[in-house]
C-alpha cells in the first residue's frame, strides 16, 4: 500500500500512530507525516516548503491546527504523479 517509512506492510500499521495506527490507503496518501519516495508534485512542493521554512511559518500561524495541506498534497500527487508512480 504505502511506501512511507512509518508504514509497516506486514502488520498494516503506522509506527507513529497516525490514524489510530491503522491507516487506510486514502489516509496514507493525505498524511502530513509521510516520509518516503516522492509520489508526485505534492511531495515535491512539500519538500520545497520544508527546505525554505514556509512549512514552519504556516504551522506557527495556524497554531498547529490542520490547514488542509495533506489533502492539497494528495490532490497534487494524484493529478501530477511522479514517473515511477505512473508505471505502477
């Protein structure tokens, strides 16, 4: 299902406890904590925002509340998948 570093395929669980430790494929695709190979444009934008500090600023302004970044990231990944994802 997920190529995320935190997802354990054998037990189908999230090692950091996101989504009560039992994420669905949809949960994994929109998770802000995803750590793994780029799945598409959304992951690339997220990486850029982390490197430039934009992500920290947004988190500070939102008070740590969900701003919908995960859903936007998933939408961009779906609309513009990486070449490796297209071949799967």
